[in-house]
């Protein structure tokens, strides 16, 4: 067996570099196989470098400045949707879904052009769409006052799930997350959970499950863990949210920046919580938090409305300080604003990033 140590690691040739004469193979076949392995390794390394160096595309929903899109990691932005009030954004492939004050805007070309789905043309529950989640051709739109609107045909038509017809906690829905047939709706009347695709809901509240507050802003699920950001802290369930009470992470017991938690992002045991008094970061699953603010990290504004993490980069939507970006896990931030990067508005309500 021939061994060669290269800059790509230890490579081996099973035929000792001279072919297998017993099988009548030419003596240079081993060399060819050896070179092929080097070429494959080089190709893999080059492809990885391309992926690692590919600029992240950032979608920032702004309040009164439309949707801002950056294809260079946040250095510069272009604005779509004019001066529209935008709240939440979801991206899958070249499809971009934006919750706005004028309905659900849908783009199939990466955000270059949009169509509008609203009450009049598609049966949307309300034209104010706070958030959106998409699975294949099924769209879940969290509307303010019209319940949870669900489309099975890519947005052409919607069916509305409400307090009256589905036992939703409130018709004002702030966020939605879906895992299979389980639909989690963050409402102003509790966390509503459906096990049948949204046909009916069971509502979790302060009274029946010790939720931090009945005003739930966002929800996220991984495995059996359910995270709900509320106006009374970050509520966490370890059993799907339907059996035992929630555990609440607050200023008092976890050093959370504020009990008003607007959004969050979870990566393993690391939790990034967007609060009214800074970005709170926990490295131990929520047991304790460290708070990042304007003063200690250069955050654009102390009021944080949303947070997203991609490739270890933290993107933070702030109330008046633009989009704050950290490449060192939240230790320090640079701020992208109307003035220095062409952001649509310094009030960033939602953010999504794709590498």
C-alpha cells in the first residue's frame, strides 16, 4: 500500500501504485486512482470554500420602509414594497413571503416582484399579517384580528381558523410554527396548539399551564421542546406544551434583560432572546442569560424586536437603530441603517437570513 501525506491529508492507494498485474491491469492504474482521489479532495475543499465564502442574503422587514434585501451580508440594501409596513418574512428557495399591513406579499423570484394576497382576492382573515410560515405549498398566515389563515394552494385561497370555529385562543395571532400536523399559534389569548393541522386547537394559558403571559409573541418547537416568547418572560415546555406546566425564564430568576420578549432564536443549548431591554443570550438552555445593550455591545437600540442566526452570525432587528449584526456570537455589533447601508427604515420588525 502506497501512502502519501499531502496538504489535503493522508491519501492511500490500495494497489501499491503499480496496478494489479495478477488481474492484468496496466501498471499506471494505481497512479490514476491515486490522482483521482487528490482531485476529488481538492474539488470538495474548493466547493466548501465557495459555500463558506458565499455572501449571506438578508431580508429585513421594516416598519414603513418595506422589505430591505442585502446580497452582500448587509453592506448595502435594496428596498422592495415601497413604504409598506412589513412585520415578518419567511424565505424558502426563491420564494419570499412577507407579512404586511396590506396583506400577504408573495414573491417567486427572490424578492424582485410580488403579488398580494388579501381579504378581497383570496379570503385572507385580515389584511394585517404579523407573521408567516410555509411548508411546501401550504401557507400559514398569522393575522391580526382575523385568526390563523391557512392556504393549501400556495396562497390562491385561504381558510380561516378562529376562536369561533377552531377554539383558537384569540383572533389576533402574532406568530406560527408547524411540525407535521402540529400547528402552534402564538396569540393574544395564549399559546394555541393543534394536533390535526389546524382544524381544532387546545389553548395554553397562564391559568391552565403557567404560561408567562397570555400575550404570546412568537413560538418555536424543536423535538419535544416548545419555546414561547411572552409579555411575561420566555416560557419553555419539555413535553410538547400539552401535559405539564411551562417553566418561565424571567428577569428575576434568569437575568433576562426584560420580561417583554418579542422574539428569539435557538441553536442547540444557546438561546437568543429579543427583549424590550436588550438582546439576552443564554448558553445553558435558558438557566441564565447575559444581556447585550447599546452600552456594552454597540447594539443599535436597546429595544430588540427580532433575532435570527445563520452561520454563527447574529442578526438583530431593533426598534430605532437599524439592523445590528454580530460575527462574534453577540459580543459586539455593527449597525446597518438608512444612512450607511440604504436600509428601508431603522425600525426593523423582522429578519431572515439565507446563506
